[in-house]
């Protein structure tokens, strides 16, 4: 008889352990990718809302409008560069990623977005038609 009895059990245990760690890593990666997508969506919505408030004011602060839209999309507004009397807004948002399986603690994903409104210029007055020849 050989002394190799039980070696397959050790290899199988190692393979199962490695598969378990890879599965946990894939689950963590999935959570991060979902949070990144959520952060991008929230940043886009916040930037568009802020620039709309700058272009068509309703009396609210553009940063407050951006924070509201970020919160509606599951994020927290971390920065808003929304200068009055301009038509450009740059925002940054953060989304928390909790419950990671391999990495303990809470992490956050950030996203930035910029929106610009270009208002149409007044159309020039057409030149009068020349008099008919004849």
C-alpha cells in the first residue's frame, strides 16, 4: 500500500476553499459595480437638476436641488460647483458600499458629473427681399 491515502481529500479541500474565496470576491465586485452605476446615475441627475435651476431659476439653491436629486438616487452630494449667473454645474456624489464579504467595513464609491446648458441665441432678423426686377 502507498502512503498517498487522504491526499485527494487535502487537494479537494484546498480547491473548495479557493472556490469559496473566489465566490466571495465576485460577490464583493458585484456590489461595487452596482454602487458605481448608482453613483454615476445620481451624479448625472444631480448635475442636470443643478444646471436646470441655474438656467431656469425657481428660487431654490442649485446645490439644494442637486442634493435632493442625489438623495433620490441613493447617493449623498459631496460637492457642487454651481456658480450663480452661469449655466454650468459640476457635482460629486458618494454611495456607500456596506456588507462587503472579504473586506471588512464600509467603503464608498464616488462619481462626478458636469452639465452645461447652452441657451439658443436669438435668430437674426432676415434681410428684406429685393424688389422684383422688371
